C-alpha cells in the first residue's frame, strides 16, 4: 500500500530537494561524466572564462529543469507516465552534477541568481501541473526543445579544443531531445504561441545574466 503524504511531508520534501539542487557538491550523478574520456585542454584565460560562462548558463538551465519537474510532481497527476518523468528528472540531476564538476575544473562558480530562477521555475511547473497533464507534458517538451537550441549554440561557440565541455553538452543534448520526444508521445500538447514566446523571453533573460554572474 502506498503511503499518503501530508502537506507538511510534501513541503519538507520539496524544501530538501531545493536545498540539494542549490547546494554545491550535493548532487551526485548516476552516470559517469561524458568528459571522463577527454583530456583537459590548455585554454587561454579568455577561452576559460568563455567556457565557464556557457557552462554556468547550462548549469542554471539544469537548476530550472529540476525546479520544473518538482513543481509538476507536486500538482500533476501524470498517471502512467510519472515513472518516465521521474527518470527524466534523474537524468537532469546527472546534467546538474556534470555541469557543476566542469565549472569547478574551470575555476568558476554557479550563478548567484540560481535561487531566484529555481523559485520561478518551480512556480511555473506547479501551474503547468494544475492546468492539466497534456499542458504539463507540453511544457516539458517545449522547455527541452528550447534547451536543445541553446546547447546547439553553445557547442558552436565553445573553444574548439575544449573537448571536455563539448562532451558534456553533446550528451545533455541527446538526453534533452529524448525527454522532449517522450513528453510529446505521452500526450503533451503544443503550447500556444504567446506562451512559447514568453518562455523564450524568460530564457533569454536567464542566459544573459548567468553568463556573467
């Protein structure tokens, strides 16, 4: 028999997840980092800062993804696809840990605005869950598609010889594309154009700040 959790249980669980997501070294990947098979490049200071800025953006994106999935878990029914969504959320934890590890290697820190982005993404995920599973899944699909576009841009922009960062982003892109496809196949609806444009504007604000801070 499955246990019924109280409101306080759910609150404490969500608070624990938020603290783990936002705390350095608290997230442990279930898979080996794709960068393990790549040698560290001899980056100039300018190249190092640029790689760090891009990885900081991607790390913040994974913080937002965790918040989105947690917000949805609180309000969405999801039914038969809950296990698939939980699997996707675990892969996002891998991404978070890989990006943080790479930031450490580049002598850089995550964005100072991560708590604010987490809170906003959690609220959006919860609202999407309330709106209904087809919209919740549609939101996942659109989010992952936008993330893939960012990753494509970052892969083109990274220093050519920064193979460790590239290996991480390439694997992340593969996973994100699979998450988007799974969400659509599970019944996700295409979001209205104004919603998609609003998400794009929010994403642009996030990338503009996370690159530097």
